[in-house]
C-alpha cells in the first residue's frame, strides 16, 4: 500500500497527529507512506517532521479566500506532484479549511481518500460555520470516514450517509515527556486547564468547582486562547488560579505539561480531546467530566479520574488526587500508535483491496 497522509492546519494538534500517524503507518509491513503538511505549520517551523510534500496554504482569511477561488487552477499543479507517488490511497488526518484542493487533485489522479474526523459537528461557542460546510463537502466525497471515538463515529452516519465509517482511537500525542512524575516537585498540587477557552470547555463548571476547594490546597493555571468572558473573570477572582488567555506555541506545550501534575478537563461536551492525548503521553494525571467521547478515550488510562457534570463531583475528583493519588503514568505512545494504525491499515486494505470507490465532484 502506497499512502499519503495530509493535514494542512497551521496550528493546534492536527499537524502533530498527522506526523505521528505517518510515522506509525511507516512501521506497518508493506506500507509506503508520504506526509504532506502546510509550510506554515508550527511543527514545520520547528524542523521536526520529514515532510515529503510541503504545500504553501494561506495566511489569514483573505489568503484562504484567494486559495479557494484558485482551486481549479491549483489542483492540476498539485496533481502533477502527486502522480510520481503512485498512491493507492490518501488519509486526511483531521480536516482543515483548504482540504478541497487536495480532494480535487486526488480525484484528478484517481486516488480515493479517507478522512479521520476529530469533531463531527461544531462545538458550542465555535464561530466557524463555513469550516463545517467545507468539512461536510470533504466527507461526502470520501471513500470512507474514520471517527476518532465511537461518539464521533455514531454522528458521521447522518453527516455522510452511505460512506463506510471506521472507529479508531486518538492515541497519545507526545510533545516531549516530562522526566519527573506528578508531585515530584514536593509542593502544592498543580492543575492545568489547557486549550481553547470556549463555552463547551465548561469554564463555568471549573470556576464553581475551584470555589469549593479550600484556598492553598491546589494551584491552577488556565491557559489557552478564546474570547474574554464572565467565566474567565470568575476564575481570575479565585485565590490560587491564574488565567493566561494566549496562544501556546508548539514548542512550549511540552514545558507547560511538565509544569502540571494533573490536567483538568471540565468539558460540557466533547468528541474526544487532544489535550487528554497529550496528558496521557506526558504521564500526567487527568480529571475529566464523563461526557461525549472522553469516557471512552480515558477508560484505559489508570491516571484518569472521571466525574459527573457537576461542580461538587468535579471538586471531589480533584481533591482525590491529594487524598488518594492515582499511580504514576507510564505511557507507551509508540505501542498505542502501532496497535491503532495496524487495525486501521487492515481496514484500508480491505476497503481498497477490491474495486476502489473513487472520489466524485
């Protein structure tokens, strides 16, 4: 099998997921795997990936609009770059706004593709409806879909009817494992809430839970980017809680995880979580609400504590890290990835072993 893995996001977990997916697929016997990333991806600027097909995407909304308009012109040129790879299939490792360009180029060279879907629908607080429209168009042209949790896979049947849907797990995302286990610093329990600061992350629930924990028992950082809100103001007013409303560059994520003893996921809704995947890889403890795909994702993680969608129960789960701490995390990201992609590769061989379902306009 000759495969292409592509992910054209510039920031966030998508490029790293594509890199880890490509690396793991290259270990599957008989698989030859090429990787395509955006030249503007943070992970590319760090010089980490072995990228076989770098593609200049866009910078800003105006740049994206120009690239979308120019797809009829750009697709033939991209197809010429794809032909020498003699691909059997391609995998979109989490959708991004310019994927219809790749879909068009793949159609020109007669190569089917599948899409690994992180979020099947918009989260509460998302303000990118056009991206949802573009994702639906991408999914409906795909040969098959991969839901990165059972929760997502169940939603995909109605979004792209008639397409085979495979289930997979979001394996650990390794940003550089901290050397020390949780609480090795010998001080107060350090909590981290990390990621987009949007309503679905349950920031109101987090503020309510933290108000129930005696001052001085824990130290918390809430780090991520999002609109200012009353929930963030409520968190700022709490003793021992610091809010950092900022984008965290790729090269700082490992350091941020190393600071924390535990990640707190106070989500009100979730497909699954790239933050949880990074926490597992880093050997951090995790406290998470039992919503969406999170319970499924964390079911096999001994360092995770799940709680109800309730401030008091969230506070109890946080306190349990002090009174009855979980065992130190001993993640095996490479093993987890290999198990996941071996299963996926078998499904793709079955899918593409017979008549290939071709992309359509």
